[in-house]
C-alpha cells in the first residue's frame, strides 16, 4: 500500500480524532482563560515598548522600518507561546505551582527593561539606574 493511499480506517481515525478534539475544545478554552490577564498585561507592555521604540528611533534619527514592526509581532508570538507552553507543562506534570505566572512575570520584566532603556535613551534619564537602589543585589543577599 502506497503512503498516499487513504483507507477507510485512516478516515475513521481522522474523524474520531477531530470529534474528540471538538469535544474537549471547551475544556481547553476554559483552562486557557486563566492566562487571559497575563496575555493582556503582556500585550499592553509590548504596545508601550513598541511606542517607546518608535519614539526612540525618531529621537535618534533612525529610519523606521517594517523590521521593527515585525519584531514586535514575533516577540508577541514567542512570549504567548512560552506562557501557553508553560501552562501545558504545568498540567502535564500536575504541578502545584503555575509556571505560566512565573514565565509571564519574567517576560513582563524583559519588556519593562526594554521600555526603560527606550525612555532612557530618548530622554537621557537613567531610569534603570534609579531603580537599582531599590532592588537588592542577589550577591549581597547570601553573604554572611
């Protein structure tokens, strides 16, 4: 039998798989709804990062190109994939902690740093340096 031959069994298997997926789709949707606030927060930060990036490019006299727009879309896709994957990983291993919240916090931290860098380069104010005084250095936390 040729690999391209479609048999009644393969059609039945495909139909059964599709029917099963359609049956569990509401459950998947319900489980993914807990990620909605994380995705909304991340989307807001990406929008702010995009806007501050455009403003920085204009202030520095750089040409605004579609590559920057594409990079924002790619980041959103990558970040959402990381958050959803960590949630699926949590479900698969039946973990007590929700990894997606930690992944989302990490990703939001990356975007905040990017926003601060854009604003710092545009205005000349070292925002990150200002906050360093409030954040303890991990190296000093474990010294006796």
